[in-house]
C-alpha cells in the first residue's frame, strides 16, 4: 500500500517510520537538532514550496529520508489507515 504525501510524492507505507506534526515537534531541542543535521546531510526532501505542516521519517533502500509535507500529520495518519476514527471535537 502507498500513501500520497503531497505534490507528486507517493511512498510505500512499509517505508514510513514516523509521521510527525512539525509545529509540536519543533518545540523539542533534540528534534530541532535532528532536523538541522538531516538538512545539513541532505536527507530532507521538501515536497512543496508551501510551508510544511508535517515531516515524515522514512527509510528507502537502507537510507533515511525525511519528507517535509504541506499536508497535516492528522490527514496523513488518516490516509495511512493508522487512525480509523479520529474525533477532533
């Protein structure tokens, strides 16, 4: 099964390690350092020119790839089937 991350990017669900909300994850200094290191080492792929709402940690061909997606993490979770009944009331 595959998941559409935005733009023209579709990845196999089996390659996804984590789907994270960029705003809430960026509060942690460790996450900021992780993303900065990943950017310095060219592991990050920005899917769109729009502001990213989530980042997706994946492994493709034994290489870590981080996608910055303009789609919210909740929407991506729903698309993946990880959450079947999300209530945001």
